[in-house]
C-alpha cells in the first residue's frame, strides 16, 4: 500500500512536470532575450555610459552676443578669462591647511578668502566640481597654477568668457553691466522655463544687458574630463582611450546693432568733461537715440567677472551717483526750456498773438508777489519771438497767468512731459507736471494763482528728464510728432542672419496748430542766430540753422547768505542747473539734442557748448561720409572724428 501510494504521487508529479519545464524554459528565454538586448543591441550605448561614469563634467561658457553701434563699430565684445579653482576632494584631509597656505602664498591670496570660498560652496557644488578661488586671474597667476599642477593636483584652471566694454565709461549706463545671478533671479528664470542658468551664471543687471538678457545670452555647453575612481585626471595615454567628450557645444548669443552713433557718444562725453550731467540726441523723424551720455560714469568691464566689495562700496557710496543714468533716472526743473510750453498754451488758447507786446521793466507784480526777470534792467517792450529768443521772464509770467496752470499741464502732456517716454527701462523717471487736482491730492491744498507764475518759466513743481526734453524739442522741430525713443536697430544671429529689425513707433501727434509751432520755431531760431539771443555766442554754427533754448533752473531758493553773489561763488551743491535743448536744421530737422549740466549755473555758458559740440560732430560726420562715398574702401574706413581735431 505504501509503494502503491508513492506510485500515485510519482504519477501525479510526472503529469505536472511538463508544465514546470515549460515555465522555466520561458523564464530562461526571457532572461536570455533581456541579456542579449542589454549586451548586444544596447551594448555600445551602455559602454559609452559606463565610460562617462569616469568623466567629470566641465561647463563651456557661452559667449554673449556682440553689440555694435549703428555703423557697425563694436561696442561690447567677449574675451577669454581664466579662473583658478580648487577641487577640495583631491586635498588630503591631514594636509588641507598646509595646501591652502601654499596656494595662498603661490597666488598672493589670503588663506581666509580661499577657505571662505570653499565653505560657501558646501551643499551647493557637486563632489569633485572645481570651486573658483580666484576669478579673472592674471597671466602670471595662471602660469604659476599650471606649473604647480603636479605638486598640487587639486588646482585647476578654468577657461571662461569675460565681457569687454571697449569704450569703458562712455555709454556705460546705456549698455549696462553684468553680475552674478541671485537666487530669486534664478528661480524666476526657471519658473519661466529657462534652464540655461545655474547659480554661477552671470546675467545682465542694468541697461541693455538686462533688457536684452534673453536675446544676447547664449546657452552654455558641457565637456567631460577623464578621471579615475578617486577623481584624479587620467594620464595622457588613458585620455586617448576615454578622451575629452563634448556632450553639447556652447551656443553664442545673438548680436545687437544699436541706433547709437559712437562718434557722437565720444563727442558728448568729451564735451561734458569736468561736469556732471547728461546729454541725449534723437533722430526727430524716427525716435532713434543717437547719443545718450551720463557723467560721472563707470567702467562696466569691472563687473564682468565679479566686482570686489571695495570697488562696489566706492561706486555705491559715491555722492555724485556714477551708477545712475542721469538721462532718464534723474529729473530736474526745466527752467526756461519750458517756455515753449507756456508759449504754445497761450497761442493755442488765443490769449495772445505773436505780435502782442508786453513791457518788461525787470520785474512782474502779481497777487502781492514780486517776480523778477533774469535781466535786472528789463527787456523793454517785447513781442513773442523776441521774448522767446531773449528769454524774457516777465513776458512768460503774463502768458502763464493768462493760460492758467491746467492749460499749461494739458500742453505739457501733449508733448510727453510728466510721463515715461516708453524707452523700455524700468527705472525711468516720469517727471512731474502739476495741476490743481494733483496739488489738492498731494497736499490737500488748493492751487494759488501766484504759483502759476513760477511754473510758467519752468520752476515750481515742474520736473523733466533730459530724454523728455530732447523728445519735446524733436517734436517741435518735426511738426508735433512724438516718437517712442528706441535704442535697438536690429537683432542678428551669430551667423549674421537677420532676426528682427526695429521700426519707428509714433506715440501720437500733439494737437497743436502748425502756426503755433512755426512761431515757437522762429523764437528758438532767434535765440541762437539773432544778436541778443541767449544762445547767440555759444551755440551758433555758421551755415546751419540751429533752433534752441537755454535754461537755468534753481536748485533751492536763494539763501540769505548768497544774496548778491554770482552763481559761481555759491557752494557747489546750491548752484543752479544749466540746460540747453536744440534741433537742426530748422526745416526737416535731422537731430535734436538736450543737455543738462548739474550746478552749471548758466545754460548759455555750460549746456549750450555741449549741445553745439554734438551738433557739429553730427554734421561734420555727415559731410565727411558724403565726400568719402566717392572714394575707395580704404579711405572710407579711416576714423571720421580724429581726436586731435577741434570741432
């Protein structure tokens, strides 16, 4: 019975055996297929992957796009830069202090600064990733690091790209500067889907570098260096096997051509030498910015690879604000340059005609107040044209009272004052043009008629930027068209293929009659070209019909201790600002220029020569280019405005 029972079990097992055999056969077959797939079909791919496990990734920094002026002259370029880095994992723990001290002595650094750089990278840098301890190293420092590699394997020289601003301080505020990306900026870029940035990226912080960051920034590449299991770089024969693999080439950023004329930039910067202030030149027919200068300035190149704390503190704490673009980030009382608005207001409302005369005895009595003219003895009887040409305050006191403050504000708004121009910079100041409603909202006080008197000549609450002033005079010259100022002419890819070409944008046309504009033009022409005009001696150019207006703006009310003193005898910070705005030629103007010289005292002596220099440079260059158009290519490439030539 026992044997018979076993026979039954054996029989039952034999019946199940074929199924078990099939099951195991299938499993072994599937395993074989998987092994064949991994080892044969995907073998080469996994072989490459296994090799890359012994490679250390290095970033290949992408060059930013090149920036040119309107004539193709390079303004901003890239140059190689070298950083010296340390790989902490390659420093034996017991030799760490001695190694750091040796490196500090070798490169003339502080041991503390090296240790601080290493500590700052903890938790941020991946293992065996080089940590920069010296950015933008000199040639000598690079050579020392390379020659001591065998003694200090942890040392490494990284090749990067340095942004170079070829004209240094000239135009720095327009071009902008770079800086290391902040955590907030990095998170913001990543939230928008930009994965090309990391915590070591340099990005545009100000100016066009910031506005055009997405356009001019490239995409970094990556390379791999062969290392052994301990992170050491492999010997030369092993490099031949594993090699240097480039997983991705660096892609340069797009190139930018600006509307800026660098020859005018140079002349404007030179003409402001020894002064603080700004100059803006526009093309009245398009809104193109031909020049934009602010002084004092700074060299943006120092920011390209990281600025030292001492340099940053010096710039930031400078009382003359070299980091601020005074062309549109600073606003000033317009002084007598505002009289064109007062004149247009009175003419457009029919309060006066150009032939109406007012007598100027040197003062104006109104509402128990006594308001003086800049010319103590007065101008006598003056008409509109003479009043504008000789800048008679009394005449425009009368016109302001007739027009009233809200009418002045209306026509100021028509010409773009009191609001941003739309040039695209986030820190642009809108300026201020007061109204009755504004004063009540701001101070909870009504507007007093006597306040209109000072506002009529550009004092009081009025403030404008240099850019607004240039745009105002451009619009007067071109018949009332207010174009949106712009700085970028075209964008091209690194191969020179056009991506986008910018076109002029007309914001609006001022609702002012051609007759009023012509009368204002006549007064501005007399200011420059007729004896007695406030700009006759300092801005007249033979053979060219320049139309312009001087202005002097008080910084504060005259202090008792300064009564009777000349402006130049007053403490510098209390001196009046000097202004001048002009366009040329009178009919179909090609250029409009405004200059504000801080504490320059007089528009005629301080600001007018600055504008004249820019105008002369523009028309001289135009003449030379016309003459050269018939010459050979070599002569056409010669400098247009020699430094020795006094224009």
